[in-house]
């Protein structure tokens, strides 16, 4: 059994912080894969420790904390509010970062506050997308080295999750081979992407911290960057409008465009969006098996996510014809 206190002292030492300054440790909820703990130091400073699980996951879920560290480096370069990386152990399995101010985005926000935050978020995401990586794909190396072009990288990502579906015997709304054939019809649209931008790819509301400490709302931090990859900024819109349509989010798109982000929805863009929607849906459906999710979670994904996968496949058939 892992001794959380000893692990915390070890990573503090790696960060150059005297382990004796650790005053309090408490588990944090909300994470869906890694173990997350809050460390409070004797001076009141709060840090967050994340530790990778030993249980098997999807093919791309190896060395996720290496990717998360890369995200925080990129966010700092872009001047975007996010935790600051303090330490990553040599094995890439334990990460220490500063805590972002505020609380996760929730339903308590007024419509005015929500519009303000979405516009701020648009500007922050545009800044993230100006950070350019060395090549395309997952920086963790989970699916192999980075690729020279986006089509190679992203089709490899799709192949990996489809292989996971076969390996775990996951029930999809369409046969796996049929899904793969439909996705192939849109692969050509990936060639339009020539710059490997930083993409968080998990910016649903729960990963956006809202800070009210100054009397008004602001984005306190973009957290949980473990799913990041170097790729197409358009892919970001899929998790920003989780199971929805980013084109309806006028406040976000206004902020994004004001800050120089490109958001155009021509036919190649719609094909790529459909590919990214399908990829996210496949992840959400396939992960139910290795994570041994309960009946309620599986039922929700069957009812909410599976139809979104079908809609993405239909969109490819429509726009690729």
C-alpha cells in the first residue's frame, strides 16, 4: 500500500521544498484517472500532487503526467492562468504543481458571469494555441514518437482507441470496423493542419477554475492538462462544448477571435470537428471497461455519448460525399 505522506515528502524534496514543511495532506475528488491530493505547507501554501494509477488504461493513457507537465510549461509560456509545475519524478508517475485559485465552474454562475468567463476563456485558449510544439501527437510517447504531420499523428490516435475497443470487447453503437471505415473518409481533411499547436483537449467545465476573490469572476486556472497533445486547435472545441456545438457559444468565440484565434467552419473544418467528436466519444465509451464503471455510468454513456458518436459518423458521411 502506498504511503501518501512519504510520497508527498519525496516529491517535495524533488521540488527543492523541505519535506518537514508538509503540514496537511487530503485527497481531492473530481479526478477520473489519477490520484489527486492537496498538500498544505506550514506557511499556508497549497500545492497539488498527482500520482498515476497502477491499473491498466487505454493505450494513450501511459505517462499522462508527462503530458500534463508539458501543458503547464506551455501555459506558463503563453501567460495563461494554470498551475505552475514544481516537480515531476524521474519515472513520470508523480507530479507536483501549485494550486489554482477558485473553485471548479458550476451551475451557480449567473448568465452574465458565464458570458464574462466564456469570453475570458476564449482569449486564454487562443493564447494557448499560439504555443507551437516540435511535432504532432502526444508528448508522453505513449503511442510512439511525435509525427511530422497531423494526419499521421491523429490517425494513429484513432487507430489506438479503436484497437482498445477491440481488445476490451466494448459494445459500440456501430461495429468497430464500420466506425473505422467511416472515419477514413475524412482523413484527407487533416492535411490542412500544418502547425502543431498546444491543445488541452479536456476543457470541460470541471477543469476550469473560477476565482471570485477580487469581487468579480475571472478564470483562476485551467487544470488537468494530462490529455494535452500537439495538434489542431479545432480539436479543442470538442471538449469546450462537451457533447454540444461550439458554434452556439458566441461569448467564447468572440473572445477567441478577439485574441487572434481562428474559428472558421468550412467543409474541411466540419470534417475535422466530426473526427475529433468521434475520437472523444470513442474514448468515453471504451474507457468504461478498463475503469470498471458502474451500471449508472455505463447507462449514461449509452444514452448520451453513443448517439453523439453516431451523429459524428453521420456528419462525416454528409460532408465527405
